[in-house]
C-alpha cells in the first residue's frame, strides 16, 4: 500500500467484503481508508457490478484490491483489470490463497499473481508454500518494486553506491525475510 502511494484517509481503496482482514489492515496501516465491496457468490471474488457502482458513488477511490479466495480467481478478473486501466487506478492482487492457480484471459492461461500493478503472496506455514512466516511482493514495474523493497528495509537514504543504512528518508519498517536454510 505504501509503495502504491496510500498515505491519507482521502485515499479510498476498494477491498473485497469477503477476504482475510489483512487486506483492509494493510490499507489502514498505510493511512488510507478501506471501502468494502461485495463479492460474487460463485467465485467469492470481487463483483464487477459492485466495483462499477462503487466507483460511481465514490470519487475518492485510488485503487482496488482483488483477493482470489481458496484458489479461485474472481470471475471478472480481466474486466476489473481493464476497468482499472481505463480509470487510471492501480490494482493490487492479494494472491496469498491462490498462487499456482491461473485464469483464462482472452484465450490465454494467466497465472494468479501476474496481472496486477503489484501482487502479494504469503509463505506462512499454512499456505501452499509454507516456510514459517513472511511473504513476497511481485510486480513488473521496477520503480514500484524498488519502492516497496526500500520501505520494507527501513527506508534508508540512498547514497552513492551503498545505501546509507543508518539515515532514513521516511518512517519505514523491517519486513525483510531471513535467508532460507539450504537443504542438506
Ligand atoms: C487472502 C489472504 N491475505 C492475507 C493473508 C495474511 O497472510 P499472513 O498470514 O502471511 O499474514 C491471508 C492469510 O490467511 C489470506 O488468506
């Protein structure tokens, strides 16, 4: 959320009404305001119709969180992605429950976690790949990914060469993961 620019209660972010509370928590932690949006009963994913009417009613929306539940991508994932592009909104995909799944987009199999401005996965023990605690941010916009990494590493000032790790540009957090032990 921080990397996507959420920092103020005037930043409204649509979030599925049916998902883990972590989706709304992340928005609140960043300083924004979560706007719960209805889900479809067939996929339990964000409803395109509800997103459209929500956007009509709320002009403060800066982005949308989509969270495929139980490995099932939202029925209208591609249409919601297209709508975000059309309206200049970012799309953040919470793929914590669904990495490994894919959906059909205009005849192509597209993996969950690859279609949003930024996506997140969890590797907590109960997830598909469980290594204890933690997760990862996925994206193909190098600037956004670098901003997320910077903030997760205590937001150090950038110096020449190495980062000046004891001086800080912003109030960051330590969300780095330890190295994985190598199998013997
Ligand atoms: C959709 C979704 N998002 C986020 C989380 C939170 O992940 P973590 O437990 O790694 O904080 C979960 C965990 O159950 C989840 O199912």
